[in-house]
């Protein structure tokens, strides 16, 4: 199974030394294995939008495999980012934002100030994911394989790490003041 945090580099290696069809088959197998594992615990909880993202990944990998398309394979991170954006953005219209759900795992009795804060953090993640989706799309359409792999396989994860660490720093700074 492809390690999901490394899939752009795996795709790059597959495109470099194989073919889009082989990479597409590997993506389909990985999606099938992953969804089978996730289905037992998640399918009851997935909304039609969530299922649409999963279906979109299957369709993209299937079409890329059939027509042997490198561009469609390179669009995989775009759809992954867009799917995450949809999940985070949709949560802003729910009773709990995505980040609030995560926060409540550690702190079930989150105070009202924490709810407001987690909603703001969810909005920041939405902004990041929107920009990241656009840059991923640009690299898929216009950049070389090397630039595409560098951005989608390394830079995007470094940026996410900065966002995680930055948010942790802000939270650590604000938390004592809110008490």
C-alpha cells in the first residue's frame, strides 16, 4: 500500500520509471484497500460530499489508467487537497467545525472561547487548502515532473508543518490568557 503522505513521490517514481497506467493501477489498488478498511468504521459516517470525493479519486485514477494519462495522475494531489477543503469548509456550516471536533477529542468541555478559536483555525485551514489546491493544480498542468514532485511531495508538507507548529504556538500563547 502506498504511504499516503508519500504518494506524490511514489507517483513521481512511477511516472519516471514506469507509465501512468501502472501508477493508476497502483492508486486504484491502494484506494480499494484503504476504502475497504475505512468502510467498516467510516462509511456510516460519510456524507454524500465525502463519498463524492472518494468516488472522484476512483474515477480520476480509473480514467487515468484507461487512457494512460500523466496529467490525470498528476491531478491526484489537486483532488486530495480539494477534498480536504470541502470537508473543512463544510464543517464551518455544521454545529462543530473540523478543528473543534479534533479539539474535543482532547478537551470534551471546550469553553466558548475555544469554540470561536477552533472555528477561526478551521477558516485558516480552508484558506491554506484553497491556495494549496491552486498551486497543486498549477504544478500538475504547467510544471515539470520534478517541480510537481517537489511541491506536492515535500513543500506542501513543510507548509502544513509550519501551519501546525504556528497554530500550536498561538494556542500555547493564548491559552493561559483565556483562563
